[in-house]
C-alpha cells in the first residue's frame, strides 16, 4: 500500500539522517526517484525544495508533507493527498521524537563520554558533505536541468537564475534578514516568469 510505503520510506530517512533537512535532501531525492520517480520529476522536487524553504516550519517536515501530498493524491483525491502528507510527515518526525526522548533520559549520564563526543565529532564532516551534495544536486537541476550543454549558456533563464543566486548570496553575507531574501527572490522569480525569461 502506497501510504505504508510513504511512512516506512520517510521513517527510514528520518532514522538514518543526521544534520537536519538539507542533510536529508540527497536521501529524499534518491528515495523519491526510486519509489515514485514516475510521479515526481526532478524539477518538481526542486520546486518542493523552494516551497519547503519558503514556508514556516522545519525543512524536512515540509518536504515530507509535499512529497506525501503529491504521491498520496496522485489519483486526484484531495483527502488521499492529505492522508499521504500525514503518513510521510509522521514517518519523518517519529525517529527524531523517539531518539530525543531517549537522549533526554540518558543525556546527563553520557554527555561526558568519549565515545559520544567522538561520534559527534565524526558526524560533523559527514553532515557538511551531505549538505554540499544537496546544494550541488539542486544547482544542477536549476542551472542545467536539460543537461550540461553549450546551448544552456545562450538562454536567458541561465543568467537570470545565476543573477538571482549571486544577489541572494551577497545579501545573505551582508546579514539581510532571511524573510526579506525569500520575498525578494520570489518577487524576482515571478517577474522573470511573467516576462518569459525562464524559457
């Protein structure tokens, strides 16, 4: 049953991924392609990333909700989409909830443990690598969705996307408030789409 598959897939993602939503993104991409690649395209997934990042709440929960809705509601039933969202969201948050309950119970006893400190030190570079993988995979989908070809560099969409990215990076380094960056990005993207610059 597709709803049990949604729950189990996102439960596995939530159970084995450290570092938050962006660290989960490569695994979400892989599992979505494996299980529901015929329903959710790579470009749709990038759209889910954009919406998940722009809406309130944790990134991983938002991603699970959108994927669950798309997969569960594929037959056109709105309530089935809601149930798919519920199954995927419950699956992704349940492992963290269980682990946090255990950690909260045992933290005082183990926080000075060399093994625990070693595990945390080892996880940090792995999380950075997973986040870097997520950034690269999204960048490839945004800038080279049709493959790396010379023709890509002749399209206005490439330069619009690169310009938006560059401006937003500068604003982020200048400590501009993230909500302003999100709103500005959305406004520029809407304007570019309205003017037909996305190709």
